[in-house]
C-alpha cells in the first residue's frame, strides 16, 4: 500500500508506548547512556549520550554491550 500524504508517518502509524517503557537513561562510570532493561537486572546499551569523543572508544559501553549493575 502506498500513501501519498504530507502527514508524518508517526501520526498515521503510531508506535506503541510499551516499546519505549523498556528504555531508560542511566549513568555508567560518569557517562550517560540510553539503555534497554534486560530480564537479568542488566542493561543493553542502545546509545551513548556524550559529546566527548574519547568515550566512544571505550569497549565496555559500546552499543549492544551488556552492563550489569
């Protein structure tokens, strides 16, 4: 199906709120991260929220890695 409209896609097909409830902003070793809560009391890193380029080189907080707190 093709829709020819100027309406944003989010208004036509809204995302379920339960998808966003799993994500939270956490601070790990002084770095803010957007992480998804896992069943085993850990977090899976989704994004690094920092402007410091050196933070992006740390292997322990790369997107997809698991953090246990």
